[in-house]
C-alpha cells in the first residue's frame, strides 16, 4: 500500500543547474500518475528510479513550456521503449491539436494508444475514476487556462475480523455489505453491527496539486482537508507585486491557502531562479503555516 | 585565444540518468556556437558554466527530437533572460515553419530577432563567414535529411617582427599586405619578403561534427585533416546490422572515417542506451584509430 509523491522539478520558467521545471510523480499502490512534464522530466524519472511502464496517466496543468516541454520527448521515449499500453493525457485545449500536429511534423507513429482528455470548465470536474483513486480538476488563476488537481484515494473496504465472525455463519452477500460499512439485520431480528465484525482498513488519503496560480478566495475550498498540498511559491514577500502581475503566488500566500484549507502538510515549489535557495520562502511560509516545506529535486512525501 | 569544445550530451534517442541527448558547444575565441540541442541542453549549459549571452549561432543537424527538443525551451529562456541580440539558427527545413508555428501556439513574442537559415543541398555549403571562423555544412546519410558541420578557423594575419621592420619604413598598405602573407616589391626593385619581417600567428584549427549518419565513402573527404572530429557511434560491432538499418554508425566505422580522413583526434558519442558504459565502443574504435575517445558529459577538448 503506498501513496507517495516524488518531486522531479522545483524551478519556475528558468531552470537552473539543479532545479528542473515542474514534474511530480504520485505513486498510488504502484500505479504512477505524472503531474506536469517540464523539460528533462524523463531524465529525472531515470535519476529517481521511476518506472516508465507504470505510468498510464499524465496530467498537465497548463500549456506553458515549463510544464509541458518534457512531454514530446517522453511520448517518443515510451514509443522507443516498445510501449503498447494506452496512455491517458489530461490537459487544457489545445493540447490535443498541438500533440497531433507534433506527431505529424516529426513523422512519429505511436505504437500505443494516446487518448487526450481535454480539461475545461470553471468548476471542479471529475477527470478519472480509477480503481483506487478519484482525480478531479479545479480552476486556477493564471495568465492562461490553468488547472489544479485533487487526487483522492477511494474509501477502501473494511477488513473482516476473523475471530469475530465465527458464530455468525455469514453469507457472501452479508460479508460484502459489512465490508462496505453496512449493518446486517436478519429475519429473526438479529443485528450484526459492521463495527462488531469489521474494522476500517485505513483512512483514505489525498493530495492536491496547485500549479501556477495567483491567490483567490475560493482556492482553499478546493483543497480543503487534503493530507498533502503542493502549492507553487514562485516568489517571496520581496516580490509580492510581481507575483500578482504574473499570476503567481508568494510562499506566504501559499501557506495561507494551506492554513485556510486545514491541510496536513504543505510543499512549496516552482521557485524563481532569483532565489538561490528556497530557505527564505520556506521560512516565510512557516510563519503562516508551520508544516510547510520547500521541495527539492528527489524529495519524497509518503502519506500512505 | 581559444578553440574549445564542450560536450553536453552523449546519448542517442533514449537518454539515461547521466547521458543527455546531443549538444556540443564550440568556443572560438569566446564566441560560442551551439551544435544540436537535445532535451535538457539548457540545464547542461548551466551545469557546465556555458554563458548563454555568448551564443549567437545555433546549428541543428537534423529534425529528430533528440537533437532538437531542447531548442524551444532554450528560445524561451533567452527571452526570459532579456536577450536583445539577434540569434542565428541553421537547420534543415521545415525548422523555420515548426518554430514559427510553435511561437504562435504558445503565444511567445521573442524580444530578439531570430533568423532561421535553412540548410539544404547534396554538397558542401558555406553557412557562416564569421570574423574568425568559417562554418560549412555537408550532407550525411540518415533516415531524414541530416547534415554535418565543419568549423574552420580563418587563417590569422601574420605577426610583424618589430625588430625586423625598423629599416624598411613600411607604409600602412605594405604592412597590411605583408600581414596577409604577400611579399612586397617596391619601385626601385627592392623586395621585402613576408617571411623576413613577419611570422605566422598560429596554425588555424578545425572541428567537424558528424551527427547521425550511416557510413558512406564520401564522408571522410568532407572532414579530411580536421584537428578534432566528432562522429556518432551509436552501436558497437555487436549491432552492425542494426546500425545500417537505422542509419547509424558503429564505433569502428566512425574510427574508419577518422583514419581515412587523417584527423587529429576522434571523439565518439550518441551512444545507445543499451551500452551502460561506452568503454567497449571506445576500445573497438581504438583498434582502427588509436586516438579515439568516448565523450562524457562535461568533457572538454581544447585544440587552441
């Protein structure tokens, strides 16, 4: 059982020698979800031992190069590696057109199916109903259409307590209902409480990704109560005006979202190249929300 | 005075965690020439302290992603860094169309001039007549139009030997002609030999870049006598057939070109990801041409 986030890039538009553009990999029970795909993502994936074959879903927050330029090479690499499994890509328009044209321009015939799902709308949308996970998009506030993502583990079935069911002679249907959290009332009036014979497997966990965005009041409600929140923090207090002008956030604003949303932990990223180290940004965030941390390339956050 | 090559990438189409796709930077007297631009080139430029502002010319051998995918991000980075100096790009068609469309798609307005020069033809072409350098393209043999490049330092003016010119009372025009290597015959019949009063500054040096190509007989004549030859060596002897089929060379074939051309030194690169280390390729090349070396990321070859 895992619910683990690996950070592959923490730079904003100008990468540095050790800060790559945005890319995150979420591992949910060994199914991998790639979130944004800046230049060099595939090299970072190799560096941090991300298994290419386990990625079937890629989410692109918006069509700025530092979140997208690693995608074309990655699609080619999947092809060269002999991929056959369909790949699902979620991105705002016109990603579908751009990719189709790119493949044509470079005469690339993908041997696997590539399904591009267009993200749109001004409200929360349900993007993916996976076996163990739901994924939702929500609108952000940037210079171009930009979306955040909420990854929420599905509620797992309750576990049966073997020693408690011995005398009940449960049917398969009764077991199924108990595992879903229902109580059973039998014909003779006997009641079997679900919490008598089952126990909750584990609390479902959640991760929200807030890509490039300026602060807006509604944002914290989209990510309310998540266990782990990533929020961009391109600038510090020293560049609050620039943040507003460019559709970005300061570390302090990111922390305010985390605080207002009551999240478990906050990860900061997308740092401007003007900050040699993100230590100051981390410090400013912690003044508002103590459980804030500046991400680094290769950082792993395990919330399983 | 410098004529120095830095290798930024040595992988073929599939990069690994420590092998980046093709990109070389040639420093000719502090003017930098970028040759090919695979994904991650700008990160490698930062890692190896390449000064972005000194690059005014970029040469792209062919339009395969592993030689090209770093270009779009680099063009954006130049823009974000406030570049104003025009940039000259040399590439086969339809690079000009692709780039124009890309800039439009991503709504990027370059604040600097970008002049795309289309490389074409089935013979040697003179691409650039720079102050200190001539650059030529020559055709290679690959699955798509692919070109090699020859960088040849111009012959420098000869240096005047101060103590020798004292009695001659030379005019400015005479000095100019002597520096170019001419002898002077004056009206009275007096001859001033150029080698009497001048000395050769230094021997001009040259570098040739043979990107993706299968072996063909004419190739060695294009690079005859260069001081430094880069030649792709995607495969070893164990994959000679695959090399032929995919329009690539083995290390041994690269070395044969170096030997037949009588070059000074050979650098190998563009290694297939199937070779964990290029040591075997280097060994196979050395059997044919002893001064062969497998390039590594960050390798510097100084031939000034």
